C-alpha cells in the first residue's frame, strides 16, 4: 500500500479532477425546476382560506455549483410561502408596497422574540388592503394577542423532518421533494443585526455579498425548540428564523476548493454516522454548514489554497469541530447568541473520535470509501484495477483510470442531449398530472429559465396544448383564462373581491389582453390575446386551433435551438416534425407529405434523434384516430407505461414515416411510391434494438407497415 503522503496527494488530485463545475443544464436542475413548479400547483391549507404556494429551491441543489462523481443531491429542497401572509420585525411600520407575488389582502405578523435565540412567535398586527389604482396598500390594526400557530401542529410527526413537510407530488421517477412552508420577512431581522457589520479580517463575505444577503431578508419556519416541545402553548405557536436565502448566496460565493471540502466533510460525517436526521440527537448537515461558514470567515485564503492538500484541510477542520463539541459551543452563523451544540447527545465521545483522526487515517479512509466507491460507477475493466493497489504505481494507475473515465465518459453536448431527452417527457408528465394555475405557470417559466433557454419554450408549448385540450373538452373557464394570461406574458391576479361579478372580471381581463396585443411582437400570441379579449363572443374551436398552432410555433423554435446546440456527431434533429403533424391534422396533406419526406430522408440513417412522448392528452389531440387508438390500447394493456421512458415515445423518424404513409394513402399515390416507403419502414425496423417488450415506437412502425401492405395488396387485386 502506498505511503500516507502519496495517498493524501492522490485523494486531493482525484477530487480536484472529478469535482467539475456543474453545467447549467443537469437532470438534477431539471428535476428541481419540475418539483418546484409542481408545488406551485398545490394549496396552502392553513388558518386562512386555501392559497397558492410560492416556491423557491433551496438546499444542496441551490447551494452547490460543483458536481462530484458521488451525488450531492438526495432530494429537492423547496422553501414555499404564500402571498397572503407577511412578517415584519417588532416595531416596524406596516409596508405600503409589496413585491408582485403578494395578494390584494395580506395579513402582517409581528416577530416577537422568545426566551430562546432564533425562536420567535408571530402576533397578528395589521391587515393590508391594496388599492388597484396605485398598487399601494392601506393598513388596519388588529387587536393584540392573536398568535399564529405553526404548520406542524396536528400533522403526523412521521412526515416531519425539521420544519419540512415531505410530499411526493408525481409518479414520475423524480427526486423526492422536501417542502418547507415558511413566511417571508422582507427585512433583515434585528436578532442578526450584528452580522452585516462585524469585522472580518479576511474579507469573506465581501461587502457586495453582505449587501446582497441583507437585501433578501429572511424567512420564518414552523419549528419548535426541544425545550419547548412539552409545553402545550409554545409547541403550537413557536417558529424559527430561517436564513436559507442567505446561505444560498454565501455558499455560491465560496471558492471551488471550499465547496469540495464541504462536500468531503458532509460525506465523511454521514458515512461515519456522526450526522443524523434528528437535529438535537446528533450532528446534522446544518452544523457542518455552520462550521464551514465560520471557517471561511475566520481563515485566510492561504489556508485553502497554499500547498493545497484537501485531506490536511479536512483534518484541521474536523479537529476544530472537535474543539467546539468539547466546549459544547458552536455559534449560529447569523445569530451569535444562539448555540447550536447545547443539545448534541454524545458530544464528548464524538469530539474524542474527531480529534483522533490524522491525515494518514483520513487519506486511507477516502481512498477506500470514496474513490473506490466512485470506481464502481465505471466499467468493469476500470473498477477491477482496485483489486490490486499494493504499490504506488498500481494505485496511481487505478485512480487515473477512474479520472480518465470520468472525463471521457460523455462530451458536454452528449450530456446536454441526454438531459433534454429526460426533461421533455418529465415536463409533459408533470403538466398532465398537475392542473396548471396562473401562479404555477409563472413558476414553471422562472425555474426552467435557470436551466436552458429552450425549456421555457417547450413548457409554453405543452401548456398551450394542455389548455387547448381542456378547452375542447370542458369549454372555457375563468381558470383557463388566468393560465393563458400568464402564458402570454401578463399575470392576472387571482386576488378578487368575493362580490365582483363576472362582467367586471371579463372587462378587466379584456383590458389587460388588449395591452398584450399592443405590445406583443409574436403574431399568434397577438391573435390569441385578441380572441380572449372578446371572450363574450368566444369562438372556442378557433381558439383551440390558435393554441395548437402557437404550440407548434414554440416547439419549432425549440427544435431550432436544439439544432444550434447539437452538431451532427451528437444527434440529428429535424425542426418541422410538429409542423407536419399540425398540417396533417387540419387536412393539408400535400404540405405534410413534403415536410415528412424531407424529414425521412434526413433521419433515415441517423444514429441519434429526438423522441416524442405522445402518450399524454396534450400531444394526443394532434394525432389521428389510428394512432390515438394505438395509444389507448397501449395504456389499457399497461396503464403505467407513461412512466417507462422510451416505452411511451416514438422517434421523429417513426412519426415522419407514419405521416408520410398516411398522406400517400390519402393522395392515392402509386404502388411504386408506397413500395419505396415500405423499404424505409423495414430499414428502420431492422435498425431498432430488440427490447424485452414491444414499445409504442415499434407498434407504430408495425401499424404503418400494415397500412402500406394492405394498400399495395388492394391495388394489385
């Protein structure tokens, strides 16, 4: 086995080489956007009437910008607040203006300190009413003594992890969701008043970052201190100040080496079972995060960068954490009077174990528990090298093979391609399962914009198709109006007086829509807005057709962006597949035939191409009766097939072959022409791998082939 210095250097180089900067578009980022947007369709069932959640991603997905080989993310953490509640610091005057997400009626709660630092009570103090003419709020004082109960009261305790309410909002294979209800506080709390001004020897965080943090304010979450859990009143009314927004900004300002060290500490502490799920019974990730933030503030940049050895840095930090545990003292990073280690069970034993760790032991531990675990992700010829690492040379060779595999596994374009193919059916499934609202549309567009410029276009298209499907089935509703307003760029508030009559609402919406018509440069969107602005005489069928065509326009633009990003050695993408589908649906068979033939010739020998997840109503409405029947049979045989990826998809080539065949049949083309199409179909079938079960793609090819053979047979009779 290699000596300590060699192993320590190997561990350092391995982590530096494999913890790459996280690309903007990742499956985790897409899943976070979907989960966050799903939550926006849910309703807060609190003391008020049900109101929408306003979600924001937090936790590891938002805090880390590195991507190690071993995943950082186990679930999607989302902070969610509602636009009808707001907290202010004690003695602060009620606000007269609020951000756009707040409603016309807002309850304002004053933050009252408890006897424990960081834990507070919320007393109702004001009712705000918004004047629609100037967007300012008027306020009314309430009687004293009305305290807000926290959202964990009366909830099954097995579903609570700290202040989080665990939910599983989708059947799709997405990360689980950890949703934390909170109430916004738009100002920096006086409990942390010394944080922005305290002296920092090493200029972290710098003044700009401090200003950014303070301007974000904080949140209040429902959490009860362990000392108060047996008290009947405090257990129902206690809340805790949350600085999650601040932590996201601060951790993203770290150097990459600091993020890697934080990852190493979290991995080590969790694997060695020093951290647990119950704060108060063991160390938690929050203790590690707090200790790291203090270390970044109190240590110079040379500690992190000079003679860089990640194992040495980790050992020194673990020893520092040991000192904190021995003294039973770890200050909250923002509220220095709050001690986070006054309730850690077994603190003395944990402190002793951490202090006993040296560089040699930790280097060997990371080699066997981290690097070898990474090697198991590689091909067998790579992972098998760790069967014999008895010499420095053999160890270096094995570790280098893992690093090379990591670097050469996929190109950036190939990874982006895979993520986009994952994102499309996932977005479609989420929209199909969860009914869109105006608020959720805004959330969808905001969150997807963080991942890639093309995904908001795809969502908008899916949303237009979803509305068109519901409109054709159930007729026009006020909710559909709000969704469309959000999609065309003008969120209409759902903050309504109960006494408002529908004619008033229609008039206000019509006015807003006409403004959209005047300002929009997108032709179809202008037509949709015009159609909606005269909703009293709404032509439903015409609006459905407009929505479908606008969806096709957005999908075509989406395809164009894909062709810009993916060169021919990654994938072949045609941009007119949805246009061909639309023209076929509305009887333009000659135009559809021309587009489909061009697409077939371009895709026939392609190695990789997009797939269309068509087993959802949004896309089914664009298909003809034969394909709809085929999808229906597929769902009857296996209702869960939507969740199985490629089982529910057909490729661009298969769609183009089907449309081309249908148009040839309807236009009565010659047998010779159909025989050539049959050759294309059979060539496509031979190129497909043989799966364990029939997929929709293969069934569609079989149906297409059957149509051609039947036509040829009848023509020759």
